[in-house]
C-alpha cells in the first residue's frame, strides 16, 4: 500500500519517542517534512533523539516535550503546552508504555502499569481533542495506539482496574494493551463521524529495552525470545502505515486492531460493551486532571 512522501503540512505528536519504534516512527515522519513533537520522560535521551532526528533529516521542526507518563498531573501539563504550541495536531501516536515488575502505585494512587500504559494516553487524547478536531476539519486526524498481542492475556476486571488482587507483570501489561485496543475502538465510535480516525496495532516481538523493565519475568522472556524478535524498523512498519498512509486507506482503520498492515484477530472479550464501560470509568478517573 502506498504511503505519501510529503507530510510537510502535518503535525505529529509521538509519545515514548526517544527509543524503539517511537523513535523510528518519529524519524520517518520528520524525514517527510512533518512537524514532530517528541513527548519523552527522560530529558537527556529526548534531547539526544531530537538532535539525531534533525541531523538525519535536515528538518528543524522537531521538538521535545517532557512528561512522566505515570503521573496524570504531568501528562495534563504537557497537553496544555502542546495545545499552546500547536493550533492543530494531525496525528497523535500514543506509543509510550512500560512493563513493570512487582506491583507498585504512583503518587496519585494508580497501579503503575495501568497509569503509564492506559490512563496517560487516554488523558492526553482527551485533552488534545480540540487540536485534533481542528485538523479533522481540514481533512483527517488520526490517533494510533501501540497495543500488543498480549491483550489476549485476560479480560478486564472493572472492580479491580488497579490490580490490587492477583497482580502479575503479564496480567498488568496485557490488560493495559487491551485497554489501548478498546480505547481506539471507542474513539472511532464517538468521533469517527468527525473525521478522527483511530486504530491500534501489535508491532510484533521487537528488540527494545522494554524487556529489561518487566522484572524477572520480562528479562527471562526477553532472553528466551531474543532469537525470534524483529528489529525496530520492522516493528514500526505498521505504526508508520497507520499514522501516515493515504486518507482512503486510513479511513478503513475504523477503530480496528492491526498486525503486519492487516486486521488482527482480537480476543473474544474485547467487546464494544467493554470499550464503552472502560471509556466511562477512565473518564471518571481522569476528571481531576482535565
């Protein structure tokens, strides 16, 4: 499928963009002339990523924004700054995420994986809706979530979204990736008629630092799977396609989940009912930070 080369009239926001598939995608968008905002947690790594992208693409319109994705107050602040700096945002790439070892809670009282992988992207998307809507008025806006095959791990327990019972690293990660998939679906339901196209995707088992951040389980899985993993360029392929392919192709995204540029099979418990219920509960949780 064809991907247009010129993105010079587009503004992209990419979270978790200082390494991995986020960095590869940001580099690609900048190489085609887009204005790219990298939202990163680490200032030194973020600055290095911005400098490398500018040097490689000769595109000066690449900038760094800092946020701690585990804290809604930090995400809310960076959203306000993005809105002040960009009248319109054509594409929001909710890519930031982490795998954590033992259960922990943030200073705001959320289980860390739930906050980092789901609530932060949900809050950012909702706060940036005015800029996305302005972009959609001129054609099309997109929201892309980095999900995972791990969304098949288990259904959501709406009485225990913070996983205070039966916590495991894989359960926390898998459920957060299910939330990404469901959020994309619900965005389509609520905003698809207003030219805001949402989608989610599984990048595959990619050689990134995330495997070393999931405690003992993550490290063991990373070592075992390393010979079978793909490089970050291949992992970013579907990401880039969903975020920048032709308008006609993107319209077919329709809130769906993708793998290797094709519709992926979703878990039977990834239902429309679960998507709506998650949206309503997440809206309640982020309300203090809007």
